[in-house]
């Protein structure tokens, strides 16, 4: 190596890059905020090019891998891959099975973004689809045909909180040699592990409960190593990877998931019960209520009823807007699974781009409001809802 002193500008450019580290293990995971990685020699660079070492953050990064390993462990999966968003994860998972002419079976009442992706985008790439009325094996089986490659369901649907008959759907898909892809965001890995009930891939919007603080976007797909390899390849070429700091934040948030979710689920049950008695509320959707059509199913396939509550108010569109505008403690904001409680109006927000007929088929009425319950005191949330309905 040339031993002459480096120019000042070169010294500045390389400042801190090769600082020797003490012989110690950091208690908190370190942040690898870098787009690329260096090698000592040509052999190291060649190993990286062959996937044996880190090459470029679009391919993989230590922080993404750390988050993926943690989620895979929770899911009971061989591997997981991290994305820049939940929609990125869903899109790649679907694309890994739906080539030209392939057929997908899915369910009415999905999250609006997923519905638009399946019905409005994927047909441009030759993929076909069928929507069925319920996430049950009986509803799905007649729609499976020779070209069907996958079934896509939400473990708890967004926003009506219908519960998928996952154990029976999983058995059906294995019998018919069809992949089962499950968006398990609302359940989290703590309330349901879809792979254990027959799913091929389990998908999470890590923006929600996994990170839990409303300050990062990411998605995660978990499954068998051979399936994740296909999804990972799509992530690489779509450039849909999560940035290192986002993955670092999500992993930090994941560490408190059990504490947060325990509080949120308990509070959601109290809020749902209170809403049933409030004037102006016509119907409450919460799997923990005995009045919910999937209450018994939820007891069978879930380890808890979740922290989402939807309810319909009198007055339709105008009634929902009045309640929405009068909130004080509950934030009017997108997303869910945050520390703080969040409200959305699906018909004019997450599902606004669906046609009125598509919303009706999914049971999404104009007076429906969706509440993501946070960690606030239950009494304050109930008082806020009572005031808004008043």
C-alpha cells in the first residue's frame, strides 16, 4: 500500500470508517446505516457477488436480516424477508405465485389496497382472480380450478374483522396443492401463527403492531426457506427492501410487542363492550363479542381477539363524519397497531377507490368506523367515544 500521507479531503472522506472497535458486544443491536460493504481483497468481493457475504443493501443488510430472523422465530418459520412496506410484502408474495395465466382465489372485504392490487393491477400482468363471499373452506373450494395457484386471505379482515377459517382453508389448500398466503397483520404472530395452520406464507405489515410506534414502514413475509428465496429475489429486483434504520426501529419496537398487545387487546374488549351500549351505535364488530358471527371460530384459530374494533353508527355517511370530527383523544389518522388509538372512516378513506358495489359486497357501509385501540386508559377512550357519539 502507498504509505504517503493522504490528502486532507481524502482523510475527511474516510474519517471514522476504519476506527478499531473494542473487544465487546453491544447490548443494543448496532445500526449498519450503509448502502454498500467493503472487502479486503478480490476473493471477498467475489464471495459477496455469489451471495456469501453482504454486497449491497438492496440485496440484504444486517439490520433487515436481524428483523427477519426475529419475526421468523416468532412465526415458527424457516426464514423471513423484510420489505419497505406491507403492500410491498403482499405484492411480492402474490407475484411469486401468479405468473401469466395463473389464477388466485381471494375474499370480499379485504383491505382496500390489497383489493386494488388484485383487481386493478395484477390483471395487467396476466393474473386472473375470483372473489368469494367468505374466508371459509366451503366458500373457497368451488372457486379453485386447474389454473389456481394460490389462495389469499386476511386472518382477521380489514375492516369488518371477520375471522378466516384458517385451519380448514389450510387443509383444503394442501389437499388441492394450492399455496395459501395469509395477511396476518391484525393477529400478529402472538395471536396466530398461520404456518402452523397450513399457510405457505405469512405476511405482516410491520408498520403496524410489529414496530408499534407509528414511525417506520416495513413489511415481512415468513415461510419455508425455498419459498422465501423466491420472494427475496423479487424484492431485490423491485428494489422493495427496507432501509437499515427502518429495520432497526422495527426490531426495537418488536421487543415490546407482547407488553403492548396485552394492554391493547384488554382495552379493545372493554371498548367494544361499552360501544354496544352507546346511543347511536347500530352494530359493533369485534371477535371477542358473543354477538360476532365468528366468535366461536376466533376462539378456535386465534390466541386472542385482537385490538381492532369496528362499529356502525346511525346516520350513514353524515353520521360517521360527525362522530369522526368530534373525536378528541383518538387520533384521526391512517394505519393501526400504534401506541395511540387511531380512527379511520373506511368508505371515504381506505376503501374510497372501490366502487359502491364492491364496498357493499364486502359489507363496508357508509356509517362504518374502524378503531385501532392503543395503550391509553380505557376510561379515556370510552369517554371520547361517548362524547363523539353524543
